[in-house]
C-alpha cells in the first residue's frame, strides 16, 4: 500500500496557464504547431536563436554538453511551459539542447513576433515575466540545495516528479513516475554522480521504499521520501 500519496506543495501556474483565451488564440495564430515523437532533439546547444517554443503537451528534457563531452540533464519541462525564452529573446546562441522525453505538441513562435505581441498585450508580458522569475528562483534553489546531502536532494526530486507527472500504478502498489529517466538523468538533475545516485537508490530499494526497472521508477512510500527530503 502506498503511504502518503497526497502532495501538498504549491506550484506556480505555467506560461500557458497564465494566459486567457484571447492571448492563447493570438499566440496560436502567430505560431507554427509541430508534433514530435519521443527521443527527438529539436533545439541544439550552440545554434543561433530566432524563436521560442510553448510546450502544449508532453515532456521535454533540457540537456547540456560540456566541452569534455559530459552530458547532463539540467531540467524537465512539462505542458504549458515556455522554452528557449532566454536565447530567443536575447538573440544569442542556445545554452542547452531540447529533447523530447515523450511525444509532444509544440508551438514555434518567431522571437520578433512574440516581442511584438508582448509589447501590446499586458497578459502575455506578465506571463513572460512570471516565467523568467520562476527560472531565477529555480537557479537560486539549485545553488542553495547543493549544500544538502545527496539523499535529501534525490528524495526532493522524486517527490517533485511524483507531483508533476506521477500516477497511481494499476495494481495499486505505488506511485509511478511517468517519464523514462536513467540514473544518469537523475544524477544530472541533483548535481551528483551516477555512482552516488545508484548507491542511494539501491539502499531505498532494499528498504522497500521504491522499485526500479529499466528507466522506470515506482515510489512505494512517499512518507519515507518526505522524511529524507525534509527531515522529521
């Protein structure tokens, strides 16, 4: 039986959720809608920028690669989120690549057209400002969180994923995270090594808190992960 399935943390509305029907219609008219399968890269680190993307449905990985060839998953973006906003608005090269984690529907918005709409529509401008503010808070939280032990950071990540994209397993054995994530992906998200993340997951499996498979994860005790993340 799953312990403590109810998540209580409040999450701010996404860019798309912050808009009204009129604003959504205006952006749709200015955009090109694209559907992509899972595991497809559609923006590449280092390329020139001339557009932004609104994720209508599905999930996207934000991935960066170092000069040494190390690949790290920086973030996961879900339905309603604005992507590529910094590079698209500042007309600079992409600092990361975007890869579909699931099948997705996207709106591709030329930066010039988006600028024009935001200048004349206060709701779009406010939604953009909210998104930029959220990104800054995420960066601050990540810098602050690096001082926490890896088990606390990993537990907090799994709880966040459970809230954002978790669903009750059909057999009632737990809460399944609805994204395929490798241990390398999890390590990138918590700024740790794969070896350390693997060791923590192994301990939690032994205690019966989680069940893992090939890029799959089932949480059997939310309460135990909350204790790891927040103490108590």
